[in-house]
C-alpha cells in the first residue's frame, strides 16, 4: 500500500523543528497518522491530511488551536504544523500503548474494573468540562476520539482538530453517526456545547451499558438499516430504550442482552440520570445532564463499590445487596459516611483528598485500609497525611490518630480529619 509519507522522510515544521517519519500508524477519513521523531529523539504523532481535507479553513483552524493551547493535558492537542507541497499536517503527543479505545471495551479486549470505569467517566466528563468552560465546542464526540487506561481510568482525548469556538458556523463537521444530536440530524441546529452534551451522554451510555441508548426493538425490526432508517431512529423519531413512559423500543432478550444486564446492575440514581438524558434531554438542550452532574454520579458509583464474598465480583451498595453474578447475598463491609456519601471500606479502599475537599482529586491518598498485623480479619483506616486525626467513640471518648497510625473501624465512631468529619457505619 502506498502512503502519503515514507519511513525516514524528514519534514520541517512551522516552528522550525525537523521531524523524521518513523512508521505509519493508521488511516482515517481525513488523513493518515504517523509516528515521528524530533532531533532529540522524542516521539510524537503526525496527522497528515488527504488533499480533499487539506482546506484553507482546516489549516487556519489548526493554527488557531496551536496558538490557543490545550484545555489540559488529557487532550492530544495540535502542537505544531507542517506545510509541504500545498498539503499539511499537525504534530501532537503520541498516545501511549496502554490506552485502549471504547471499541476495545465493547469487544472485551479491555476489561477494566468498575472502579477504573468510574474514573474514566469522571475524567471524561471533567475533560469536556474543561474544554467547554473555555467557550469551545468539540463537535464530534464518539468512539474514535476517546482512549482510556483500563488500569486506572485515565483518559486521553484525540482528534481535536475539529474543535471550534461554540456556535461556529464555518466548520462542516457535524459529528459521527449514532452520536449526533437529534436537532442536528433534523437540521434545526448546528453543533454546540449543548449538542456535545448529548454526544457525551451517548458515549457514557456505551461505556457503562455496552449498548446504544436508542437501539432496541425498533432498530432490531428494521430490515434495511440505510441512511433513511438511521435518520428516523437517531433524529426524527428517537425513543430511549428504557423510557418509562414508552416501552415500544425495549431491548430484545437474546439479541440486545448487554442493555438489559447492565441496566439492572447499576443503582437507581445512575439509571435516572440516563433516563433524563434521553427523555427530557433528547430534544431539549437545556435539559441535558451537564458535566458536573456526571462527575458527581460516577464519584458516588465509585464510592459504593463492594465485593461479593463468594465470587469476588464488584457490586454496588444498597440496603440488601445481592451479587449480580452469583446471586449470593452480600455482607457489606463497614462504610464511612462523609459529606453525605457512603464510602465503602473494602480491603483495598482508600480515602482520597476528594472525600475531604470535594475537589475530584483521586490521586492524593488521605487514608488507606490496613490489616491488623496479628489479627488477619481485623482492619482499620491508616492515616496517610502529615496531620493528626481525632477518633471519637460513640460514648464521647477521643483518641489522637497520628500520621502512620490506624483508626479502628468501630460502628458509630467518628473520625475528624480536620476539614471534615466522617461517621463509621
């Protein structure tokens, strides 16, 4: 196969940096992507546009994005531009190999824990909130532009070359089929931050349900799934598969099982959010779930994870939890009630800075579960900070928990962390 650029070829960028082509990576609708290397040996990715995509508008857009800079480091943002023989491409950071796509998740080539999946949901929502807060519109949220690390839920957002200011009318990019908001399909609106919120909700539904929110019995009964049929399902007559007021488009057992299994696995508050996103928010941009709401929901979901004592599967806390996998009744571990949230104290749990400050920091560990050195079945919460905690028993007796020391998990006791206080239940 002939590629536009050859291995070993050297190209000079607008920033006067020479990049050498190392290898071809992939090809898409707009162009080809290569791995390149600068003189210092640092590796990057280069997206080189096909002739039909190398428009004056696209070049101007790339140059504006380079000048503006990335919203944060989760975006594989254009860093430099290369012009050659009337064509061009842009340089961006290279995606590390441990990051997987949502298609990998759908096909079970990547199997993150629920905890990592929740972090991916938090990071994805936070990334788009960062972009939208700068008055920008992504325009094309879909499978192809999100990658995540299955081990910890870190995300990278790529294909940022279509990002524009909100309400821009010059760009011809309307989005990817199945992710495009209904009002764009029907011609009532152009891409905006509101339509981004719709596309983001579809992507999150895929991530957590492994299914599309509008593909149920109606889609299954269509014999010819052509452009007209797609416009009907996703634009003119969309029906959420779990719409409580309309059961016409329920998923079909044996054919659309993921939508059934995962829907009933999650707590009611997450299901309610998806119901709102695809009923009230289906046609009303002002009724869509915003990024902060998604982040709060996935934090609650992450906090509520507990393990089945029989099969070890992750489940979500409720008053009478039963394992979704082996159907065994689960005995919940102790939990820390802090700022109105239940944080399950599993053997591998940590209390993070977020739980004390509501700052979405799930890197800084404040407390970590520790096993008693001589009593294997006894656990406590170890102080991982540089400050003392105050341990308060139900009868009012207090004790100081110094850094590195462990607070026992006594029901009814409280731990004063300084900024806030948590109750052990």
